[in-house]
C-alpha cells in the first residue's frame, strides 16, 4: 500500500530504503526520521525510542508522531500473529507482490517459508501484471474502496 499511495501522491517512495538501513533515502517527507523511529521501535532502548520519536515530532509534527507510533504498534502485532500462527501469504497476494518481494529480498526472511512457491503460470502473470498492480491499487485506494 505504501508503494501505491506514494505513487498516487506523485512521490515515488524508494521502498528499498526499508531494508537498506541507516542513511537510505525513502524519497518521502520525514522518511529518515520515520525509518529511524520504526527501527528504534523494534528494540527496547527507551532513550533511543524517545530520541527517534522526538525526531519524527520535529520533522512532521505531533499528529504524525502519534500516527507513526500507531503504525509501528500495528505492524508489530500483525507480524507476531502471522509468524506465530504460520499464516502464509495467499496466492493472489503472492502473485501481485512477487516483484517487490524479490527487489527487497523479503523471500529470504524466515517467515517466507510459509508462503507456497508460485508455479510458472503465476510467476509469468505477476511479471506481466507487475507494472499495472501499483496503478490499480492506487486507483482503488484513491476512490475510497477498501
């Protein structure tokens, strides 16, 4: 959704920054502060989390800081539930996301073992449809569909 919404807004997020670490430019306003906050939020160093939170507040304001904290907490919850129960990525999402997963190296994560491998037909479909998927998702979300 980040890819589609950033394209819809004309920002073109650099999603590789999510896996490249410190200093990577996401091409989004406050992106470095948000990445730093997300990384700090995965740990238990209260001083580091506070400094990262202050960085987001300085870059984007109080409301964005609250939103960022909510997103970090929600993703932690979702990932823990999915990993704990072994929920696989379903086939349609696996087809649609294969290019971005490859680009970011997501299939090398241990939780990817639960996702079934795609056959030749599904891989071809994802390759052909890949360039259109972001536009379709952006249109869907910009029209208010959920």
